[in-house]
């Protein structure tokens, strides 16, 4: 175990987000939302490839049938990593030009969950959606301000979700067969002095890892009792998301952002917007793929 964070790619991303490890390909996908790019990082070659998708891209997930799925400004879409062709398959907010998709992941049944947020800072203007493998989309939550991290418990009976402005990680009862959620309650409260909860993942022991926007850290929590277990400092104030990768799933990758930082702040954190990694002493889980 080491709490020493290493810079992997000095990407200087405007808004790096959504890291996810594809175990079959042994690569890390991540996005730069505002620069409209999906990144593919290969640790074997230390090469990072960027694909311009032509619109804001909030998150990326592996797809069982090949390529990846993304949540973009104009809805859920497929992306062919070879041809770089983007195809929007469903836009549930085509009538709302001032919202965009943000973070999301696939659930244990292979459904793609992703949420939206206002482009102009309007509170509770977003929603959380779930796309089934047949591309049918359901709205699961409304009145969301900044839809962010999402994860499922090891026993597949709970879903965890972050609406960043609430400073909490909420838990829901989750039905893997239907994808339904119920009984919302607070599992973890993030102190305001530590920044805002952003992206999130779960480890092989069922503990949650949360990146802190404005907090220069990622933290590990027990969702059963809300207790803080571990803090890892990150040399980027806008730490955005994290995910376990590597052949043993024991490397925690962390994305970050430069947006919102002035020249003085950037001088103190020159690698803001970079992709980082650390070995925190626990392992993660393989990412669920989109089943459609």
C-alpha cells in the first residue's frame, strides 16, 4: 500500500472525468467533458489516445457487443473506437437545450445509468436516467442538481448515488431484476470543508471511494455506518472521479480538472487536469458492461 499519488498523464484536461477500467482490453477509458473527448489510456505502452466526439461527453462505459457507450450532451450514444463514429441512440432531454449529461455507470444487469445537470447552474434541473439493453430509457429521479457518482453494493441490493450539491452519498434499495430503486436515505455525509463529493467507485470489500471536487483528495468510506476509513491527498484541487484498474485491479486511477482555477491556483498545482494513480492497499471490481 502507498498513499503516494503518481502522475500518469499530464493531460491538463479542462474537466477530466469518468475513469473506468476495461478488464478485457486492459485499458482505462476516461473523458474530458468540456473538450468533448473520450480518452483511452494503455498503461502497457503509457500511451493516451483522445477521440473528439463533437459534443460534451459526461461518461464512458464498456459495451459487451464492442466499442463503448457514452452519455453526451444530446443523450445516450454508442462510440466505435476504431472508426470514431458516434451514434446517438436516445435523447431523453431533447426538449431541454440547457442541460447536459454528466456522470454514469452500468449496473449489474448491464443497464446504463447516467444523469443530467444544468449548463447554467440552475438547481434541481437535472434527472437520473436508466437505459435498458433494448435502448428503452426510464427516468429514475428528478430534481437533481449535479448528477454524479453511482455504484452498486456487492450483494446487489443497494445503489449508491451522489447529487454533488447535497454533500451526501445516498443509498437506495435496488432490485437487480427490474432496475427499480426505492427508500432513499443518506449513507455518507461529506463535510463542506472537505469539498464536494464527485465521482465514486466501490472496492472489493464493499467500501466506497469518493473524489472531492475542491477538496484535493479521494476518500474511502463505510456505507453501512458512514465512517471515513482512509484519505489520499491528490495534487489537484478539483479531483473528479476514481476507478480501480490494472491486471490485479489494485491501482486506483484518479481524474482531475483545471476548470474554475485561476492562474495563481494553477501555478500551485501545475498538474491539475492530469490523470493520476495510487495503490491504496485494496482491490476494486471489474466494471459492468452495457448489455445492449
